[in-house]
């Protein structure tokens, strides 16, 4: 065991914090409301026995887990003292709905249009179960259900089932779940061998972070080994995305090239950085190679991977940008919901489909909110004015996207909004000792 591993208290950190989700996967999200403080504390006691820790990351059984997170309203419903509440981050205390303007959740994505009860004061606890298959998920869910079912004072108020689409793809058809950071002491390798592992304090409270700070709550035990988790239900307009690609390309090959330029990867997952002219599905599926690249030395001008593409915006790696990329990294888990839109279909079938997006990190403000507002919904950081992310940006139908090219760049205009926010929550995922501390509250 390395010194770094010894220092991170993996047996107190919830599995759901550090582990990349299994592939393939099934997942269920359940939101609970606490109507009675005592019942809420009993719930904390019970879930502390069901939640698995991040210890033994290499065990084959470690890819099924139940994790539990609380909103600020949830902490309040449990009667957490004010002094403790005040020691959590400002953004968390506000909640996601209150941050709508900063996040670009406007128009159709604005909280008044969100799916109920997301964004309301009723969502207190979010339980997530993840597994490689239905059978083991059912087992995990049965355990989770025992913690709240038939308990007076706890209501299950929302549920979302998610499942992997074929070939690890998300609803637009791109392979997902490729890039994740390495974290010092986690025992879980990152996917880019060229990225120096990030300090554990970027992802778990109570440890030094990249800028030398250590986040502590009051009492310290409550936050230690916990982290912030952001859940967002993101509806994807797949038919509209396909129609836009078709209408703005000369032929099928050009359509795939435009799709790749927007993402920074071919739909197979193969990165433009390593195969800029044609797809290479073998490379796309190879975890040893598909994330092994940087941008600056080889492609400063974005002739291969445009500065405005989704992956270069959300992780500019070593590219010259205003600011430092390392302090805006995140652990990210997308799980798909809804039926697949069959290949080639260009008309919307009215079905709800998209991603349950989950962010994990110790700083909602400088990680999730910063990436969402400065990198996805603005382009100033890399010199592209107000251009937004062509795939997930809040374009409101007026998006622009530039593909650097010689002799002349390609400029796409009038990009519709392909992703609409259906709701979400800012949560805190406590360590196991902290769950027991919550169970023992006497206020
Ligand atoms: C429905 C909405 C979204 C879709 C369809 C989507 C899709 C994808 C895909 C296909 C990848 C490439 C696969 C990979 O690197 O694992 C990716 C990477 C990524 N996405 Fe998204 N994404 C969405 C929303 C978001 C949001 C809201 C954020 C951040 C606030 C985000 C942040 C990232 C990051 C950080 C990466 C990894 C970039 C890298 O390290 O190269 N994504 N996304």
C-alpha cells in the first residue's frame, strides 16, 4: 500500500464518491422527504449500514453500490445545528434551483418548468443504487428499500431508472464514461496517463487540495470524507440533434465529422486528438489509448480538436486558456434514461430520454458551476467570445460553433438547444462516520 493510499480513509468514504460507474450499468435514483426528524435520524442509522465504502476498489463485488446524499433542506429536516449548516459551502446552501441564472437554466430549462419535486424544498435525501446488472441492482435496491419503506415520517417522492445503452453510448450516440481524473490515494487509476493525479482534497473534504486549502466543517467529522454531489436530469433532443447535423453537412461522412468536431471525439469514443481525419473504433474502445492525449504542443490552434468542442471546453487539459484547468476538474457520471431513438429516425417521438448527470467534487462553485457557466456557456476563456458548447450549451436556439480549418474556418450558426434541464439538486454525500453522527443527533 502506498503512503498516499494509507492517508486517504477509504473505509469511511462512500463507494459512490470515487469509483467510476461499472460498464455496462443499471442505476436507480430515489428521492426521499423527511417529515419527521426522529424518523430521519433512524433512516441515517439504517443507511449507514447499507452504504458501501470505497475500500477494496479492486474487489469484483465493489461495482454494485448504494450511496446516500442529502440536500441542505435534508440537513435542516434532520435538525443539524445552524452552526454546522453554516459551515457548508454557500452554493450548496442556496440549492441548484436558486442558482438557475448562473447555470444557464433559463427559458425551458428554468426551475418553474422542472419535473416535480426536483428543485423544491421537499427533496431531502437522494439514494442512488448502481450495478452492472438488473439482478444485483434489485438486491441492492431491496436493501435500500428496507431503510425507508414502511417507516412513518419518510416518503419516497421521486424515482428515476437508468440503464446503459448499447456500446456504452449516451443518447446522442457517443461513447461515454471514458475520461476521469486520477486522485491521489484513491487506488483507482485515472484514464489519462499524462495527467498528474489530483490532490484528494479536490474530491473529498478534509484533505489538502490543489491550492493548498483543507475544507473543514463544524464539527470536522461531519464533512470529513464526504463530498458534494450535483445531480441533473438532462433531457436530450436526439432527433433535433440529428436533423441539425444533416442540414449542416454535405454528406454522411461530413455529418460524422461535424458530430466529432462538436464533441472532440468520434462517436466510437476515438479522440480527434489521435485520429483527426477518420474514425478508429478500435482506438475508441481501448481504455489504454482513448484518453492518452494533451492539446497544446500538438494542436494549439484546435485544427484537430476545436477549442469549442465539448471535451476541450470541459477539460482543456494543457491548452493555453485564461486560468488553470486543474482546479476545475470533476468526477462525472452520466447514466442514460429513456428509450433509444432508433438509428436514422429524424422525427421526434415525444419520448423522454437523456442523461442523469452526476458531478462529484469538493467545490461546487469552482468546479461544477465554473465549468457550467464559464466553459460551457461562454467562450471567452479560449478566445471565442460568447460562443457556447454546441452540444450541451444553453444556446436558446442561437448557438455558434467554430471549426478551425485551413484555409478558412467552418462556422456553424443557429445551433438549437439540444439539452434541456428537467431538474436537479445540490447534495452532500457524507462519510460513513458522519452518517452515524447524523443518526445520533439529539437536538
Ligand atoms: C446531456 C448532456 C451531456 C452529454 C450528452 C455529454 C456527453 C459527453 C461525452 C460523450 C463525453 C466524452 C466521453 C468521456 O470523456 O467520458 C463527455 C465528456 C465530458 N463531459 Fe459531458 N456531456 C453532457 C453534459 C455535461 C455537463 C453538464 C458537464 C459539466 C458541467 C460535462 C462535463 C464533461 C467532462 C468534464 C467531460 C470529460 C472531458 C475530458 O476529460 O476529456 N458534460 N461528455
